[in-house]
C-alpha cells in the first residue's frame, strides 16, 4: 500500500511515496524491500517536520503512523510504552484522566512518538526538564539487515545517544518507553503580561522563569526602534486542583490551499498591533485548558495551507546566553526591515539541562522561531539572519530547516561525524545529504 506525503511547510515541494505497514513484524521486510529497490529510504511519522529532514533522498519513505498501539502502561509510576506511530495527542488522551502529563511537549500534539525522539523536541519547560530525550527510558531500533535492537543509556548506549535528535538516520524507531509527570488537573494556571521591548522580555524571563514550570513569549516581529521585540509574556503551571478531563475543543479547518499566502505585510501589521494591545499591561492571572496553552495552532487543522501553494519556511535559532540580547535585537531589526514574518513568533529561554542526544538543538540561551511565506526575498533575508546566528555562536533547528548551508551546520553540530559513523547506510534524508556533502 502506498500514498503521498509532504513536509509540513510544503517547501521544498517534494512528495514522498509512503510505504505503510500494519504491524511491527512487517517493518524489517519493508525496509529491506524499499532500500533494495531504491537504494535508501527514511522513516516518516505524521509529517510535522517543516523542511526536508523528513524527506528521503529517494522520495521513498516508510510510513509508521499506522504503528499506533499502546504496548504497556504503568499508571503507578507514569511510564508508557507505545509504538512509534502513536501521537502525543493519543498519549494525552490516555494519560490525563489517570493524572499524568507529558514531561516535555512541543507546540503541537500531533507529532508521533518516534518523531519526538528523532527530533528531540523541546517545549516551554526546557529550563527545568530539558528535551524530550531526557525522559526516554528506552526504545526499539531496526537497522537494515540486523536483528531488532533495544536501546537505552545502558544497552547500546551509543545508538541511544545518536538516535535521540538523530533525525531518523540511525535506524527505524519501532517503539519507545517514556516517563510522564504527575498532575492534579488538566488545566493550567497562567500569568500573562505584555512587554514593551526585548530588554523587558529578558527582565521578565530572569524574574519569572525559575518560579514556573512553563515560560514562553509571543513577539511582534515587525516592531521597530524602541519597540523592537515587544510582545506578550506567559508563564504557567499545572493547576493544583480541578478536572482531569481531556480537551474536547472544537477544531476549525482550512479546507483548501489558496493560490497565494494569506499572510502578508498588511494582515501581519494589523494582527500584531491588535494582538499586543488586547493583552494586559499588568500581570493577569487566569486558568486555561491545556490545549490552548500548549497547542494554540492545533485548534486550526491544516493551518499550513494559509501560506498558499508555495508553502513556507520556519526559521528557528538559538543564541547563547552571553550574547542573546544583542543578537536577538539584530535579528529582529533585520526581520522588521524586510517586513516579513509570522503572526505566531515565539521567543523563549532554554536552560542548561543537557540532552542525551548527540545532535540536540537547544543550548543555554534564547530561542526564536517564526514562519515566513515562501518567496524569492527569503534567500537574502536568511543570509543576513544566518550571519548573525553564526557570529553569535548559535545554531538552527534541523527539524524546521530547509536552507541551512553545510558549513554552518557542521560548525554548529560538531558531533555530526559521530552520527554519520552510526548512520544506517540504508537511511538518508535530503537534509542530511544537503548539509554533509
């Protein structure tokens, strides 16, 4: 059975022929068949990687979303073992009523368990709990022509480290055992306040981050001058009491892909100005459900379509603490000068909790992420931004990237050679070919 799959950003617009399987026992034969016929392949989850890290160099992928069964759960200790195609949303639907939540979650719950490990995703509590990989007990790995392997910090530790953040290149993850955190309610007690500029963001972050489980900021990427980096700062914690209900929020849907992007300079200016002003100038406490707090865009199904047929690119970088404020000011000034950006621009501090993954993205510093409609001007803009990030000693996130040059990648991720040495020769992505050739 085959069908077509794309990356979430639809750039590059290269459809993948997906070869699906129904059972874990079928995966070895499927890898062998596809790799033998096409020379290489790649695992594909739910298609939430933005650029080309989820695209096989042969455009032939192994579709693992159908491996979506729970294998074992331990509600006394909050440990879940499930197949790699299970999504984080499916884990939450099972775990929240039992009083458990994901230790770390990215900005969408529609990623698969295998994808969360392969990209070592992070979230609003990186300053306290590190990345997703910090909470993985073990996983199963299939390498072409080899028997199934169990990987953990004690068993096949080199492959364990290389696979976390390894972009699906060390083997196909078939199942994983992860640790959850206890909660008393599915609601979040949050505090929200708008800020005037980037300096105020760093002041708020220094004052509040260590007091709360979660911390994140939206910023107006088009603001200039003394308003550069203005935005809305939010911190939150799991409520100490309340319902353990799973969110039943009604989803909107973008039914078609328009011929052009609906995100443009005019609509972006209007949205950013309105969004900033509707939020309080003094800290305001409120209790919210977990979905709008963690997954604001998940309320709009197929939201990637609003960027039109050309798709979009996300630019996500992290800048070391020592130069973060200066470099972020420079980045935002360049973005504002170009007059491009996204309505959901995210700024957050990353902590010092080290990931077990060789190629994990976060480092102690500040991360900026925003989306750009694909157009000819992006090349010049990204060149300017890349130069700032490179000079600051920062790096880009491979799971979101579709343009990074090889020199920048290899300098930012010096452990790439260790990963290449452990890569399954039958697995190769367009991203890896681009940045290591």
